[in-house]
C-alpha cells in the first residue's frame, strides 16, 4: 500500500482535536482546543455548549495543522473521525465536518470507534507492544480491561459495574468542594495528603473476576466528609486515601 496522509478529527466531548498522520513518516502535526474554561462555571460539561464550540474550532484548527505540517487540503488522502461513544451533538459536529470535507476532496471518510482508537493508540509509540496485549481503558465514562488479540479482535475481561474511575474522581472532588475539572484537582490535592488516616473500601478484590466497582468508595468519601468539619489537611488526607 502506498503512503497515505490521514486527517484525524476528534470531537467526542469537551476537546476538539485535529491531527495529520503520514503512514510512512508518522505524526505530521496536531492541535487540540480544550473547553475546560467554558464549562468551569457549570461544574461539568454542558453538551449544547460543547457542540457549538466544536463548530467554531474545527476549521481554524485544521488550517493550523495544515500550516504546521506544510501540507494543503489536496494532500489529504483520507479522513478519520470519532463516531462514538461520546456526546451525541458533539459527535454529530465532527462527523458532519469530516464527511462534508471528504466529499469535497473526493477522499474516503472513516468512522472510528472511540474506544477502539484508545485500544490501538499504543501502536503509535516507538516501543509499540506486540499482539496480543492487555489494555486498560480509563476514558471518561469507561473503565475496562481488554484483551487485544489483533486489530478488530478484542475480548472484554472486566469493567466497572457502576461509576467509571474518572467519574468517581470527579464526583469525589465535588463532594470535597474542589474546582472543575475535578479529577486533576483531586489528584493534585492528594499529593499534599497522607494515605492511611481514613479507611476507604477496596471493593471486589476477592470477587473472583476482573470487574471494578467505585460507587461504594464514593459513598465512603461522602460519609467521611459529613462526619466532621473538614480542614484543608483533612481533605488532602482523604483525597490521598481515595486515590
């Protein structure tokens, strides 16, 4: 197969990502716009605002990546875009943009499953793993262990039965009165705390399978936080134990 330049479009949630990848030379350029500042006032992602912002960002990001890569639209051989899972409106923006541009350039448009993209992303590394390998997905609302035999051949080994790890981080951060995005704020606070002072449950260690559960951990944080007036040191210790 001759070398190809593939344009990648990601718009599944609150970040707009554009990348240009050469199958022979590797990554030519990429750009990401994050919507964190916009959603901060609401304490979480507002789907309608996210979708509208993707519309504003896609063309400027595309032009930026093309310029940085010293390429033109005519150099694009195919367009790959995130087809789900994700926010419906945000995905629709990316799909519409990708399909329309592909039609205008007369190149194929390739819908990509969001989680499959994560599963195969290690293959882009210099020290790419050989098949088969085990992958841990911790993307947004997904926490899964997968056996990756080859491209297109995956077996689910275990997954969260309730909250995903990221959701547990965000909800626990909200319980502790931290800012948005909660996960990074909680992880930063945990660096100043000492684990062991609070006793948090570790669910399903002896379940006999590879699934996860985080809802009980989140509830334990709520119980501990309501049991006393929390100082900044208390919150740091609780964050450390949660993490």
